[in-house]
């Protein structure tokens, strides 16, 4: 077993917040096909995600280190509202967030980067883009030093 204090040796847990079942399945399929072993935990909207991240309402917190892949257009609480709630929360404010969306609107990009997201990724070609995203997450977990 790897020493949890050894940088780059802890598995990176990916937390997908997306209400689209087809996109979620496509991402999981791309990860399997690319033999990317990162754990993917899913929430269907911002409220569900916050409950999971806080371990509220009987939900289990995803382990660290973790990266969030957040869709913008979701019911109840959209992606921007979720990220704002994360940034306003002392315990969750440093959560690493990537936007994963179909929106190519400049306003959405500016709003996301104003909330210090790590990247803004559009879902243009699902199979190829999701495989590339899996590779990015795997490399990110190996290269970047995470708390």
C-alpha cells in the first residue's frame, strides 16, 4: 500500500456533478476504455453535490484528494451557484473544480474563472473529449501536488 504522505501516490477521486445520464455514462465508458482507474462519484445537481461533500443527510463524503467536474446547466442549483457555495464555505473553498459543459458562452466562462476554476472544458465530441479528459485527470493526479 502506498504511503498516504507520499506526493502523487494517493489516488485522485473524481466527483462528477451532472444531471445528464448519457454524459455520465459516456465519461465512465471513456475512463474504462482508456484504462483510467480513477474513482468517479456522481451527484445529479449542486444540492446533491453539497450534501455529499459535507456528508449531510446520510451521504458519505468522497475521499481526498478529489477534483470536481461540474456541469453548468442543472436543475435546483446550477454549476455557478454550486461553485459560489463552495467558495463561500471555509471547509470546501479550496476544492479543485473543472467546468464540464456544453456552454460556449463567454459570460459562463468569465463567471467560472472569476470563481477560480482550474479549467473550462466543453463537451463537443463526447467520446474523444471524455477520453482526453480522463487522461488529463490521470496526469493531473500524478503531476500536481495536492493537499
